[in-house]
C-alpha cells in the first residue's frame, strides 16, 4: 500500500501546538485542531495561521464536525493521571476525556493516531484503565503499541517521561516501531539557555507587558516558594539536564546561576546562604527553549501563569518531530530496505556472561517502569552486542522468540534480577565482532539501548 509523503492531520487537545509543530516540521499538514482553553487560543492561532482552530468542548463535537484526515494526534488532559495530583483517573471528568479521543478515532478511522500523557497513566493505580484504553483502540480496528519515552534521549535538555500510544489501522500491514534513542550525549542547560544574557522581567499578579524589545516571553514568576517546593533540590547545574518543565508557575525549576539548594533535613532544603538573591525560576522563554520551541514561537498571555501552563503542558516539538518521522517510516514502507537494529547491553559479571552463552538467552526490563522496553521495540532487533570489562560480544537474535517472563522464570537459568517484569530473548548463535557495526556505537553504558545500523 502506497502513501503520499504529504499527509493531513487532525489535532485534539492541541494546547499551544508543540506536538503539531513537530509534525509540521516532518512534512505533515495540520488542517484542523481543537482546544477548549480560551487562554491558549490566541497563541495557537498566531503560531499556526494555516490551521482551522475549533474552540468547542470536545464532548459536544460530532464526527461530521471534523474533516477527514490521515492521522489524529493529541494529549488529553493529564491532571487526572499525574502523580502530583489527586490521581482520580477516569473518576474525574477530565480523565473521562480520553474516551472522547477514542470516540473520534473510532468514528474518523484515520490511518494512524498518537495519544500522549503522563507516566502516572501506567502506574499500578491506573493500569486497569490504561489497558481498557488499549482494548478500545484495538476494538476500533488498530494495531496498538505504547512506550514510556524520556525526552532526554531525543536531544531535549530535560528529563521528561511521557507515555505515547501509537495506533496503525489494521488494514495497513506495516509494523510500527518507536524511534530509537538519537544520542547518548545529553543536551545541557548551558547549551540550551546559556546564551540568554538578558535579564528577565519578574511578575506576580500584575498584567504582563508583552511589548518586548529583546527576547520574546523572557518573563518569570516571582511568587513565594511553598514547603513542598523547598523539600527537594530544585536546581540543576549548567552542565546538567533540566528537571521536567512543569505547567504550574510555582513549580518551575530554578535557574542554574545559583548554587544547589542546601540539605537541612529529609524534607527540607534551603537556598545557599549569601546567594539568596541569585535564586529565581526559569523564565517562560527559558522553559520554552528547554522544551525545544523555536525563539520565534510567541506565547501570548496577560497572566504569567498562563505562559508557563502553555509551555509546560506541551509535547516538546523535537520529540514530536522524531515521532512523526517514525510514523512516516511506517506508513510509506513497502517492506524493502528496512533498517536493521542492534540491542547494546551491559553484562554485570563473568557469571552472567557464562549463563547467556550457555543457555542462549538474554533478558531486558519490561512492564511499565521507566527504561523498560515494549515487545514491538525489542522485536525489531537483529543483533545483540554485550560489553563487559572492556570486552565486547556479538550475538544473532531470534526475533520470533521474545517472551514475557518474571524474575522467577529467569532464576531457573541462574540469573538474579531485582524486578519482576522482563522480556526473555533467545539467542541463535554467537558471531564474530563486526568492527563496522561496533563503530556505530558512540558510547557503551550500563543502560540498554537500541541503535540502527
């Protein structure tokens, strides 16, 4: 089945359009978007002038109100699933909006969809609801995969875990694979915001003056810090990744110009004595940079808190771009010239290495934990490269023998894993090291990674 590279997209729960921006960069056209929050409308229209913006409550929108498209993208509200909130899930009206996303996908039947949300959605508290969502998507006629991705793996200067569900319509036989890590080398705060030397303007409750003479949206919230905020260090250094950019102004990370917060007790930190004036929250523009929005992307708001909300709720456009490319690769593939992948892993001991070689098995973390891999992601792997003590070993894998297992299952072979959910992968044979393939690995770490070759 052949698809044109140019595809039309519907955006739901669009926010300011971070996900949309990444798809546009990848060559998709956003023809219609829906966002109910009136504080966002002006920003979306300004930055996406070619897109028709619908501002009605999604619960009131019918199939006939939405144009046909090749794909549907969007992230239903996350507050009901966030570990920092009340965790009401589908018992909250906002949590129920996921069903409207599913309803529209079912009615419109696009070639694909992508739904994004916070990692709380796949925690034990909500996993039953999450599995219900997957079931409904499958009932609607889609091959469905999901993955917990960290934005830092895609050249985005922050630790930011988010769940993505991707569905490919069942009549399209090509298999979807999530994008593999782009780089093991993180983008630091220095690289992201180090050139912003202009001092930002502080705001509390007063109206923001957006007649900028220099950097757009270089405003920051100057409210107080509550005990919850002061319970942990909220600042990372110039050569580190940022903490996750938040949607609430009061919870934004602090600027790296100040020293790390000092430890007082298990639930209390304080600003370093003598440096108190150096502490401030990141500005809206600095947060936007960390989220990978371009500097020309203008956030329009009169209340500083609305600026942070738009930035913090967005999918980083750079991550959206890599997701868009992975969808494009799936839809235009004819099964030929498919890229090959290798799984690079670390062996803790000679004992573990001997078990791997003796029983021709390897295992990797599964389930819904950060760093876990999903079936479809592992199934694309052709080779396994292991490193231990400066030595490297290469194996050919049986991609048809990826089996879910528990720690008890692995103990039968002699392994001693600490978790419970794993994937067991069978090895066909050990093969000689191919230096051309090894040369494609930029660095060997203790954390498994999938690399194309």
